[in-house]
């Protein structure tokens, strides 16, 4: 049996799909992830996702940065110290 390589797609494509599925704008995602809207817009344009941003996006989408289901939520004060 021949192995097929995994499909590779840019993170911005995943973000767009997840936002579309939820009916979210960049502003809503920024609010849900507790990050500046400018960061969301940069990610949608192809900017690299840092570990910190990945964790915030994962919570906003109800997963974890490693893809498992998350059970926590963010508040503004947790990350603004």
C-alpha cells in the first residue's frame, strides 16, 4: 500500500473556514480569542502563528493548540499581565 502525504494548507485557510462556519468576522474572532483585531487580520494575510496566539485561537474555537478539545476559556486579565 502506497502512503499519501498529508494535505498541507496555510493556517489562514483554516482560520477562514472556522470563521465562516461560525459566521464570525475578524472582529468577533479577535474578541473571542482576546487578541487585537490587527493580529487576526495579519494572520488572515499569512502571518505566522505564535504559540501564544495558537493557544488563544484554540480556546476561541473550542480546541487546544494540539488539536484536542479544550475545556477552558479566556478572560482579558489572564493574558494582559
